[in-house]
C-alpha cells in the first residue's frame, strides 16, 4: 500500500514538525531510514516515526537498527483521524458551495458546521 502525494510541501511539513513542543530540531533531507551513524553525527537523541513502520524486502522492520539501540520513538496513530477522510470532507464542503464568489467567512462557517455535525454524529 502506498500513500498519495503529500498535502503539504517540505517547508510546510518542517514548520509543522518544528512547532511540536517535544521537538528540539527537525533535520530535512535525511534518508527515510537513517543509519545510527548519521543520527550520532547529527547529535540526535532519537528518530520519531509513526507506528505504521514499513517492512524491508527481507520482511524485517526497516527501523530494526534504531530499535536495537533504543533510538526510535514511535508516535501512535490517532484513531478516526485520516488525511483521506479530511480531504473527502473538504471536497464535500467545496461541492456544497453554490457560488464561486462566496466569501471566506461563509466557507469557514460551512466547515465549522460540518465539524459540529460530524462530532455530534460520533457522540450518538
């Protein structure tokens, strides 16, 4: 299973990751699976990754080297939050907008109404 193209460009993703209160520094353009030697040379304590770890061609976890030396931090996925679902909701909202010149304020109102509707559906 592959993911689609990123929603945010690299600069936006760096800004989002950097804004996390537990992040000291974000290093761009490193390999997807950084070797421990690179982590050491950058003076990084850990590598963070979502809990959806990929398997290598050998069927083993791609991050096994980092796991062995206790340098991998896993971030648990939030159940019920999906980029695909968010995009579908935004597309549905944009389809509901009748006039092309509708103001940003009206669009924000529709998004907020949709959020309220979706949160009340979950509570029932």
